[in-house]
C-alpha cells in the first residue's frame, strides 16, 4: 500500500470497499505510520460525507456520494501553504 521516500514524502493508496471499519483502521495507520498523502477509493460515507477521520487529517472528496479522494496530513498541508 505504501511508498516511502527517505528524503521527503510518504504516500499510499487503498480501496476501502465502503467499509466503515476500514476507514477507522486507515485513520489509525495514517497517524501511526506518519503518511503525508493517501489516495482512497470507495470510502465509507454517511449522508454524502466521508466519516471516521480525525481533524489531523484533511479530507478532499467530492461532496455528493464520494467515490475517490485524498487524505493529506495537516503538517504537509501547512508546509505547502
């Protein structure tokens, strides 16, 4: 799932199969393994909102029935700004 470059960026990709528990596990792994960016397919959503991610992770998904998107660490987001 992951690619780790020693000099700068860690990123990954995961298909969550619209599973709520997979969203929870990814949120825990995102923090534990210190990912910068993760692309996501088929996330779990409720009322057209992707759920189960803490505020330390910025979420970028389409507003209506999201099928794919990106999770970006707040630290990277602030560094790029």
